[in-house]
């Protein structure tokens, strides 16, 4: 019997929720090991800089914490991505082969297409100062069963977002509504966040302390296979360093090629 996507995500959740620091208890408690795995697995064009899935400069908005010292008490969120792409309000809505699949039919609102069990990943045009997510949108997403929102832009109404308890990650805040500069252009299409492309179904791993990582869905199985091996090696390195070894020797002894 094949393993379902939910079962695979449970493996990630088990790793991420662990408070122990030994290999017996699956010591993955942040997404850094995910990036370590992606660094080994992703094939990049020559000359490209490795991003390893890291979506940089996002912070949890409830409460808003733009610094590296993020809120470590907020739960992690791990779920497949559903995507929304916003465009400048003066741009024409891009043509699509299927409005039902990728657009917004007349008489509908974009947020009503938010998918339960996903992280809603929202791309906002660079340089805008309005918010593309506010309190009403967050309340609707929470009602629909959305796990969280990842906004490549600005949000507002933080007190309302806090009240509805939807985990929201964004790059900044605003007091200005969406209609000032932006409008929804497409859904269920690839979007770009800080130079990382996220496609519908990719796995979003939001850690309130370490940051956000996107796992391409086609690499999920390989990541799950590789992560325990990387953690086991690092456990041996840490133990050797605790016992007085220098890092160079510990790496040479225990960090074998995989």
C-alpha cells in the first residue's frame, strides 16, 4: 500500500515537534535539516546560488516579529501549498485556459477559493505598500480549514488575525487595504517568494524560530529518506565536539558522503 501525503507529513511533524536532542527520539526540531537535505538533492543550473528551499526574511505576524530572534512559542505549520498570485491593480488579468481552475469567476472573491488543509501562499508584486491579507480574509481562511498563510508582501489587522488564530507569515505590515494597489490575478499557479518558486502541492515548513522552507513535492520522499541520516551524522559530530574534538576532525570522521 502506498504511503499517503498525510502520512509523509506526519513524519515531518513528528520530527519537527520533538523536544529531545538524541537520535533515539528523532531530533529534528527545526527546518534546518530540511535545507541540509535539499542542498544535497536539488540540481541547480551552473552558476546558480543554492537556496535549499529557504524562503528568506519572513516572520510570524502573531505577534509580529521582524527580527531573527523570532517567537519560539508559536506552533510550527507544515502543509501542502495552495497558491494565489496578486498583480498590480492597473494590469489586465492574465488569460488562463481554465478560469475555474486558475482564475476567479465573476461573482466570486479570491479568498473563498482558499483550500482546507493547505498553507495559502500569496505572491504580492514587489514594491507595493498595501496589504494583501487582512482580518476578514484571515477569518475566512480559518473557517475554511486553511492551516496558515505565507504572504510575500504585507498584511494588516494583526489583532484580528491574532483573535482568529490563523498562523500568518509575511514580510511586512501595512495599514492600507489591498484595493489601493493590488488585485488577485491567478490561483493554483507557481508563485515566487524571495527568489524561491513555490508550486501548488509543494510542502511548506514554517518554523517560528528558524524560518520558512519550501520542499518541492517531487523531492519529498528523498528528503524524508535523507534527513534521518544527516541528523544521525550531526549527532555524532556534536557528541565528539562535546568531548573535546575540534570541528574539522569531527566532520572528517562522521560527515560521510551520502
